C-alpha cells in the first residue's frame, strides 16, 4: 500500500477538527493514531539503506570472509524500527553488513550499510540465528558488532572475525571467535580457561570444577555450556 501524502494526512486532521466544531457530536481523535499516519507517510522499507556500493574482493571459487561462508536472511534494526531483508551477508574481515535490496543472490547491487547507523541486526542461516549489537567505543575492546549470548549481572559476548592468509599463493580466510565477559563495567577476553579463571581468583576452585564438569571447548564453544558457566559464576 502506498504511503499517504503528508498533505492528505493534515487535511484529514483539519476535517476531523472541523466536524467536531460544527456538529453536536464530538469526535475524539487519539494523538497516537495521527502520529501513526504521519510516520507511515515519511518512513519506508529502505530507510536503513545508508551506505555505499559493496564490491566482493575475494575470488569466487576460493574461501570467502562471510559469516557461515554465505548469505542469510534477517532483520536490521535502525532508529527504533526493524527492517526485513531477504539477503544479508556479514563480512567478518571488514566487520561490515552487506545487503541486496533487489533480493537477488548475484553479486551485484550489493550495498555496505553504514555500521554506525545500525543499532543491531539478526541473521538466520536456516539452522541458527545470530543476533548482533553494534558497540561504539566500549571500554577496552574495539568498536564493532558483537553477538550477545547472555546479558544479566554478567554480560557474555562473542566477536566473530576472519583473518586473511596466503597459502601457496592463494588467499584464504581463517575464521575466529573471541569470547568476552563484561564484569565491573569492563570487557575481558575469556577465550581460554586460564583467562576466565583469572577474573575470579577468589572462586577459582569451584569454577575450575565447573569447567571440568562442563568440558567447554573455548575454541568452538557451546553457547548453552557457556551460559551455564556464567550463571554459576554469578551465584558465587
């Protein structure tokens, strides 16, 4: 449905006011309904598309730098509104969100969204959803997109990234996860048992037992096991 012109909305508003003044019956108009009509007229499904053309820089038949090595679908949250997008890539090497507004899988008409305009975004690959939030100048870690795994007394985040490598003159990308825990208003790298335990010296013994029980692989961590560990740490 096409958006209503602003002039039409205003004329409707004045018509309602006129009717209420000239007739004994009073029509109560709720402000939120008028506001909804106004917002519908000035917003559209492409409001979030603020960025520049994206040109893939990797060879088509070689490894690519995208999350899950391909495209997904999801939502982009911008300025308090959500926008559905059928084709979305997350470039781990550049930490950029890429969309195709024409909903075509061909590597054309790709747009790199200005990341500072994105509050958060979600991407689905069919078997798993990822939810990312953009952190701007957080304490002691780089600005960028972080997957939020747990957010209570302690906050657990994962930074997904890719490193460019040359193997026998061929370019490849090595995927990496870095786990961060927010404690005492600071983010700490806990990508190994040693790093995690160093944050809780007073409770290292029970946490060491919990780690052994859960058998967490910090290189390829299970989200449920990590959350179990953090919840236990909160009780100590």
